[in-house]
C-alpha cells in the first residue's frame, strides 16, 4: 500500500495533540517504565525541535547548538514545535538526504521514522493519561510497514523493549504495539 506520508505526519501530530489535551497528571507513569508523562512529552517534542534544522541540511552538531530547553508549558511547546516540523516537512524534496545521529538517510525515510515514532508515543500517552487508545488505522498500517521488517533489530537497538508475544490473528494495532515491546492487552 502506498502511503501519503505528509498526510500521515499531520494525522500523527493530531493524534498526539488529542492525547496531550487529556493529560491531568504530568507525573503519571507511561508504558515505558523509565518515563512519566512529562518525560514522554518532552521526548516527542524535542524530536520535533530537530526536524527543521536537520531538514535545512545542518549536521547533528550544528542543529544541537540551535536547540533551546523546553519550557514548562509542554502543550504550548508541542504546538510550536509540531507546527515548525510540519512546515519543514512540506518544504523539502523527499529524495534529499538528512544527517541523523546514526546515519544519513533520505528525507522520506526520516519522515517515515518520525511518523511511526509519534504514532507509537501517541498510544503511550493515551495509556498513561487514560485517554482513547485507538489509533488511526492508516497510521497503524504505515507504522507497521516500517517496524515489522525491523522486528529482529528493534529490541537489539535498545530503543524498544523485547517484543510481546501475541497471536498473528490479533488486531494490527495490538501486533504493532507488541513488536515495539508494549503490552496493550
């Protein structure tokens, strides 16, 4: 299936913003046992801070010099950096390259990674905040298309917990969360 990754980026950011609006306890634990909601939201927002700089062709080191610490209004920070990232994605060709901390990849691959990351973290935020955990079906399919081929390397990367065993007939969202080490049952 061919995905419109720009549209999916908009959807993923809306999904995250919707869950963010439900937060009442910033210290509530998340499915990632090392993070509370505040830490999760800061992580996802900080990832968006990088996007405009990296898409302008800056190195990781150059971009890092431009980053500013996030303030206490994390909802406002998300809005600001989500918009800046969204605007940046619309301004670059997909076949251009971007330097990330681990490799140089195409803009399209970076976008796919970002959409998938925000999608997964939208579920994390929903679970932690007691919000609606149902993710957009096309976002789930798109994230699955990125994560499933990497099944063997996800846990080894250190970015995800070990996969959770679920039946292959389980709904795709449950399987997606399971391969990223999340038990949504």
